[in-house]
C-alpha cells in the first residue's frame, strides 16, 4: 500500500498556490511558495486522513498520477499507522480483539492507530504481523 497521493497545485490570482487532492476531498491548503505549498499539503493530508480514522472510514486508495500533478508522500510513521488501521478494518477485528492478540490494552491499540501519538515502529510491525501483514520500507532517489 503506497501512502502517497496525487495533488493538484494551482497558482491563485492573489499569489498563493492552492493545493487540492482528488482522492481526499477534505484536504485543501495553500502556500506562498512551491516548497511551502507541498509542506502544507502533507499536513492537510495527515489531518484529513486522521479524520477518516476518527470517523472509522476506509482510507481512500491513491489514484494514478496525472500530468501536471505532484505526488505528496506521507511521513513514514503516520503511513505505517494508516496501513495498520486499514489492515484492522479489513480483518474485521475490534481494537479489543487486536489488543488480546498483542497482549496489550485496547487503549494501547488506540494509541497505535492515533496519527498524533509517537508510537514505536516496532509496535506497529508487531500489530501488522498479528494481522498477517508485514511493513516494508523503500528508499529511492529524491526527485
């Protein structure tokens, strides 16, 4: 599951660059410069996807990148948490049931799924393994 989404960037008449995401309608932001707009885009994506988790909605799949769009990547820890959240949804397990498998409390499972909580990546790997999944990391040359 690639945790990156295509973004549309459009310079507004009054100066800032507007950023929208076709796959995440709730994510909308702007920046004065391209680098600021892309930084803000990542934050907007995180906030919107955090809302999906809070509302117990499925994480939308990323559409194919089209000409003129920029791919915006999620930071590694939130991306891993979102992958775990989707794996839990797909499994049909409750947080309590996952907690029993991991020998942790339901509150600890909620923290693993909380995008604002600084969980250890090893805990997320363990939780994914309990669901028959594994976390992979890929490094590539920056564009």
